[in-house]
C-alpha cells in the first residue's frame, strides 16, 4: 500500500548516527541523511531523504515494548523510482546489536530491487497505524527517550561501494570527526601556533 505523506501542524526531525563504519567515513554520510516523524490522529509516518548517495535498501523500526501498539500499514514511495515492500533481509540493522541499548527491529521494509532503493535526492518511508490517537508531543517524547527509534541500511557508498547501518536520534546528528578531519584540524592548529610564535618573536 502506497500512501502520501500526511499534512501535520508539526513534525519531529530525526538524524542518523552510524553503528558501522565500513567506508571509514560513515558519520560524514550519516550527516547527509535527514528524517521526519509526523503524527496525525492514530497514524504515524516516518520519512527519510537520502542526501548521501548510494541507495537506502532497508528501513527498520524499534518501537516501545509497552503502551502503544504499532502496526506497519503503509509505505511512502516518492518518485521517481522508490519501490519498497514489507519484510525482507537482513532482519535487523547491520551493527544494530552494538547500539546502546541494542536496536531490535520490530518492523522492516526493503526495496523490491536495486533500482527501487531510496537513491540520492529521493525520499521513502514507513506508515504506522497506532492503537490510540497521539499528539506530536507524545510521539516526540518517545523519540527523545529512545523508546522509538528508526534504522536504515544504505548500500553502494563511496568508491568501494560499501554498506553502512545507521540508527536515528532525536534532533540534530551527533557529529563524530573522521580520522582524516582530525588530522587536518591538528595540522591547521599546529600551523596557526607556529605563525603566532613567529609573529611574537
């Protein structure tokens, strides 16, 4: 079932953080993937936009173990080519067991084929029917506490066509400097210190 993204007075922004680092630059890619969670009555929609390249091949949800009941009832398949279906493999986010707490996939959907992935500039998502009407604030609380999380598996990243596993966090992404960035920063600070020393003497 393909549905349109519901209009909502507000939406929670989610970012994605890496639980793998096969490319050696995963956090740089993660910072380019954005997400939104909106709620309208008893329908919750999570959408993910790929600004990193490669292709998002699977989407996952780790939902609260008590309180609300979630049912995956629809997919957001934005043009031109996103084509997803319920279920699939791998059954959990690659590397999800290393998250704290471990990411346990209650629901997932995958691209029907390699061309149906969420490719650069495209948006896809999951639609849930909840057991009770919710406000955006109530859902934001679940996201903020980590009781409600989303994950993704993205493939064909970088020159080596590596894949990465990522898990959502509520709000802006946690930036983890890559080793190359740290080296560049250190070199710059060293050069600035030398220049200052020369100027003083």
